[in-house]
C-alpha cells in the first residue's frame, strides 16, 4: 500500500483553510501551519487586518465552497451572510440624498453577500478539525523552505528554547501550498528556486475601520440596523470614500479609504475627525458618535493597500502559491478572497485531471508481476509526475485571469478618483441600460460577469469589450439613422414578444 502524499499548507486564512478541505477530501495527509494563534479566538487579529473586516462573498467564492463537497458547510456559511441587493450611494451636502444602484438583484435575483471574514474562516477551520487526515498547527511560522529537497523550517512559537527564542523544527513534504497572504514567506523562498517575475505597488490610499453599532433591538429580541441592511453603503469622494457593510448582528463594519496625506492631516489633530466626516460623509455622524469616530481613528491601524502580480506560481512538482500570496489586489472590486477561493477550485480540478490521466496510463500490474516495493515507488513517481504537470498547467493558465482581475480592481480605484471621458460614461450607461432591459438577449455588464459568474476573468473582459464596441456602433447608427432609431424603439416597446420570438428562433435553429 503506497503512503498518502503529504501536502503542507502554509497559512490558515480563508484560502489556505479551503485548500486544506479540498486536499483532505482527496486523501492527502494534510498539515496546516499558521503563524497566528487559533484564528477562531475572537481576540486574535489577523495579519494585515484590523479586528475582522466584513467582506463581499460572491459567486466565485461560493462556487469554490460548493465544490468542497460539504453541502452543510455551504448552508452554514450562507446562513451567516447578509444579502446586499445593491449599492446605496449617500450624496453630498446640502441634500445628502440617497441614490440606489440596484446592481443585479432586480434583474437576475443575484446579489453580493456580506460576511464577517473571521466568521467565515472559523467555519472553515471547524470543518477541518473534524477530518482525520488534517493536522492544524497554530503559532507556527514558516521561516524557510527548500523546494528541491522538499524540506521546510518552522518556528514553533509555543515551545521556547532556554534562551526564550521559539524552537525551530524541520518538516518534509511532497507538495507545499503557500496561502500565506500578500507578504508570503513561501513566495519569498520559492523565488530562490523558480525564475519568478514579480511586481508590487502600494497605492497612495490607507484604510481604517469604523463601526456603526446595531439599532435598538425589537421587542422579540431580533436585530435592527440603523441604515438599510441590504445594501453596500457608499459615501463617495473624489480621492477618498467611506463604505459600510452590514453584519448579521445589526452592526455595520465601515471602512475609510483616504490618501496617506489625508490621514496625516487628521492624525495631527484627531479632534477634526467628526468635522471631516460631517463635510464629506453627511449622515454618518447620526449613526456613529463623535467620541467613537475619534476613538476608532486613534485606535484602529491605518493600513496600506498593496497590489501584486507574479508568475509562475509554482516550482516543479513541490510547491505552488495561491490567494493573496500570488495576486494580492486592491479591494475595489470586492474580489480578492473570491479569486483566492477560485484558485483552490481550479488548482484542484487541474490536479484531479492529471492524476486521473496518469492512473489511466499506469494501469495496475497483473498479480504475478506485483512487487510491493516497486509498486509503492511507481505510485509515488506517478503522483509526482501528476503534480508536476498540474502545477505547470495551473501556472501557465491562471496568471492571465489573476492579472486581469488585479487590473480591473486597480482601474476601479483610478475610476473612483478621476473623471472619465464622456464616451466612456456613455458606453457604461448604455451597457447598464441593455443589461437591465434586455437581459434575456445575453447583455451583461462587466461588473455582473465578474461578480456573478464563474467565467474566466479574461473572458469577461473580452466579452464586454466586444459588447461595448457593438453598442457604441449601434448608438452612432441610432443618432445618424432615423430608421434604426425607429427599429430600436419598436424592439424596446415590444421586447416581451421579441424575446419569445428570439427563443423560438433559437429553438428552431437548434432542432435543425
Ligand atoms: P490572508 O487572509 O492574508 O491569510 C494568510 C494567512 O497566512 C494569515 O492567517 C497569516 O497569519 C498566515 N501567514 C502569513 N505568513 C505566515 C508564515 N510565514 N507562516 C505561517 N503562516 C503565515 N476580498 C473579497 O473577496 N471581497 C471583499 O469584499 C474584500 N474586501 C476587502 C477589504 C479590505 C479593506 C481588504 C484589505 C481586503 C479585502 N478583500 C476582499 C481581500 C481579502 O481580504 C483577501 O484577498 C483575503 O483575505 C486573502 O486570503 P488569503 O487566505 O489568501 O490570505
């Protein structure tokens, strides 16, 4: 009997924990090493985060959890989410008017879900703890790795040497998955073995967390929210903004994004914080007291935002990086964690494909030819070959989509700060109009394809770029040709019968 392959996963954040579930289900002997103490302890603050931020969980993340093969886990996670049916934009003074952007909910019934990052992580870790082939090591920091010898060095912070330093231990592995975040140690060590291209950029914006407390509880004890719970609330500014994401307990986790110079000005005189909010984010002071605004600003860290790209993601058959370790992005598309979870689904589907292909070519030997030792080493060699082929394929294909979403997130950041050309705005409004009024003809905005589908990100961009060009041609035709304008007007007025006609035509065409 061949020994199971040992997969070491570094980082027990949402991506590493999900990867461990996938690996365990495939029979790997899984060891997870996490730098922090048990992340389920609410006192533990995750690296590079504040207490715990609320995230938008969308289709790609949900789909990856769906494929982990634990339907009750998915139900549990979905049950702890608050649906956000659209964005609520809070206008500037003096009106402070609210403007609702329905996003996709009204048209297709799909929406982003708000989820507490810590609660999601805890649910994944709980599921892991029940599995016999998974061992979790908290307070263990990866300090070195040799991807040729398949050895790694881990600092055990629970065991101190007589001099008070954490003890270092050596571990071995067949394959290591680096899910250790933007400042990945696995990536750092892998770079010594693989010719990895790498680029990173810190944007000139920092973020700080605030909180809107729950409203008064109803008589039945259920939570109330001070502002609509089913929206992502945005107070936009030119180069700064404030957002609020609902939590299950009736509170909102809020984030201030502001250039470093803006933080510096307020740090010089924090008593100005309420006034700053009053001028720029009208209405927020009705929900957060001045004292809480100042306290949150003074106590919560002012954290940087990094965008990074690298490739390839692997070395031979022994190591691969996923999640933020491979492609940390600015958070303005709400896709960072969703992309990381999608990495897990795609990586394991490529591993499955190559493992199955090799099993097919290496059919078991007839009984008289069977030699246990030989069989064991050939099974190990086959697993190694499958890993090598899978990691190479994963690296060669995944980077295109990771770069695309990284760019999209960055473009959103730039879009928020700079005014766009009239053609650009026109094209965007036309796309939104078509998606809202002609959904059955397949028109979808870039946002809805990225957030609510599982199509590769690069395909979403290609498709919406093509769509945009057609729309712009149609629009110029409309302006210059009264016949075309009349045609479109009729198509819009009779869109329901047109839709039936379209479906019938497609059905007839398929039958032919
Ligand atoms: P991480 O969450 O960073 O986890 C890495 C883990 O590795 C950590 O637990 C760390 O302690 C551990 N580790 C690090 N070094 C070592 C080591 N040497 N040894 C052992 N362990 C180690 N994404 C979305 O999808 N939707 C959103 O709405 C969204 N909003 C965001 C808002 C903000 C303000 C920010 C900053 C990010 C947001 N993101 C969002 C991005 C999302 O948080 C990240 O993409 C996600 O957390 C990445 O998960 P990960 O598991 O790859 O890395």
